[in-house]
C-alpha cells in the first residue's frame, strides 16, 4: 500500500507505505521519518521488531551503485555513508523473516537500496531511468516495476537477468510475484484498456501465458502461496476471478457486489489457498471460500417456492449470458465491516495464535485484526486495532476518535476457539519458518543452495562482476 502521491504528500500523518511480508509474519511501515517492522505473532500487542529513523545511523555502510537504464548495468562509484535516503520511505519490502530489505525513498524515487537491516549495512543499490512504483521479492528473484518496464534481478547477486520493456502504461505499479520457488511467476497488466494479464516465468525468463481476465483494465492481482492460482479484479470491482497458473483456466468466479462499482484496493489468499479476501474503498471486506460444490441429484420440489426456483434455474439457458453468469457466481463466505470507508488499505489472511484472522492496514494509520470462522463464515468480529506508528492508546481513546466510531467487539479467545482450532489443508505451504532458514517448499532440508537470510551473521552471497 503506497500512500505517496505525485506531490510526495503522506496519507494519515507520517504514514507513506504499509505492506505485509510474504508469509504474513511481519508488517513493514514506511513513513516520513524512516521505516519500521512489526511482528504479527500476537493479537493483543503489535510488537516492534526494528525501527530505522532518518540519519546515517540506520545504514552505516555504503554499497555499490548500479545504473539501470537502456544500457546494461555498469559499476559506478559512490561516496561512503547514507544520509537523507532513509527518510520519506515510500517503499519498504522485507524478504520473509530475513534481514534483507529493499527500500525506496521519495528523496531518491529512482534508486533502490538493498540492505541488511539488523547489521545496519547497505548491500547494494540500483538507479533506474524512471520512478520505482513497486518492488516484489521472493527467494529467487527481485522485481522492480516502473511505469513502462519491469526489471528482473537474481536476488543472490542482484544481477539484472532480464528486462521487460515497453509494457502498457502502468502508473499504479500493479504486478504480483509468486513466493513459490518451483512456480516463480510474475503477473502484470498486458493492456491499459482491457483486463489482460501477462504471466512471465522468472526462472526460465520467458512469457508463460496471456489471460483475458476482464473487459475493464486490471485493478488488483494476487498469487496464492503455491504459485498455481492467480486472483484478478478489474477497475469495475464487481467480479473477482481465480485462474490456474500457468494454464490460465478460470477456476472460480466470485461476485463482490451488483449495485455499485468500487475500487479494489487489494486481494490476498490465505496461506493454505482456501480463502481469498478482497478489500476496496468501501467499508466492506469480502472473504471468499475456494471450494467446488458437489452437485446433488435433482429432487422434485414439494412447495410452490421450490417449484418456482426450479423453473427459474431452468430458464437461465434462455437468458442473456451476463444474467446466466450472475446465477453461477459465488458469493462471499464471510464479510468484515470496517469502521471507515474511502481509505486506501491492504488486507491479508493469516493464522495468529492458531486462529484464522483477517488483517487490514489502512491509510487512517491503523491495523485492524478480525477473527474468521473457517467453518461458518458470516460477519467477522473485530478483535483489536493498533496504531501503525507503534504508539499505544486505550480503548476509550479509540472509541472517542471521530474516524473510528465503530465500537470494538468484546470477545474472549475462549469464545473464539470454542468451535475448534483451524487446521490448514496444505501444511507444506506453511513451511516458511525462522528456524528452518530462508527456504521454501516441502523438501526444505534438501535445498543446499538456498539462502539463509534470516541469520544475522550472513549476507546474501553477493557476486559483483565488472567484466
């Protein structure tokens, strides 16, 4: 969620950026004074992991600067020390739970810095021909998105492996990168006028597919943790679709609403791929369940209502295709009623303290945490809200705030867990843990060449070639 406008103004107060890391274990916040990381291991407390304020004390060692333009990157000199680049942080992306972080500042919007934040050292930096709009990371690749080009870096040595040039204008920097090592795909808009999705294989460096997802231009993209599903939404915001990757077959279609078109702010899968959340500029967040309903054998209706329903469904074959599609589209399994509307936000689905939660970080400066019942769905209960600047405030102060007039729902964890704890259907996709290092997939111990970037003593194996 990038809140920095063209004029460089922040959203609420000092906030410029907020985003979750790849496995939803931490939250990164960029502001006018620097950046922070918060742990998402608890509902009751938003624990600050790290804070970097403006000045040279955050990043103590200068790195190597590369110039990424129309020509290949060249080695350039750089003066020692970092000063104003750590203020006005408009992009800050952390690689899982490691110490590797990518930073972009409004003071130097064309420069990307890659740092080891726990050591306070800068590993390298690149300068580009235009403003950096988005940065995406996984354990194989680092993607830099400009308005009309995409740079694909090898995260081990930061070498530019491939450049996708002359992409359709993408002023919002919309793109998505799968976090899976085996299905390492990049998705980005293939058109500025219709909802085409270009899918690119970042390992073999070739186009994988083009998916005609929507009639209107794209507004949001998101991969699931396995990299085999891609969720899409258009600027109309009424329909959410899920496609298989790389085949591009439509798997699910959900209707977010009928009455009004909205601006979709974010899409996010749960780590097990069973749920998909969609937030917008309205006060409602929709959560869809990705399950195929088994068809039951037809039963003869016994009431007038049942008979009418049978006739209505039979008549769909004679109706216009748009009307027929509405009958077949899935509806929200669960919903969240936010205490605001009109604020830019980012949502995510995570399991915290063994309970599924919906997390919403908003430009009003708050992180909202809701409970999700994975069996019954329905309206989710607000459990806690935290200030994104890390400060504490009492419940009364929250309730008295004019912009937070929705009362907190008081619910004990005993009541929340009374229906049983949540067990993900695919536990191998949750294998990204600190104690296993920066590795992924089911056979974690077999990846001898995998990075272990969450160890303080280790840098990424940077190999800088000048020949």
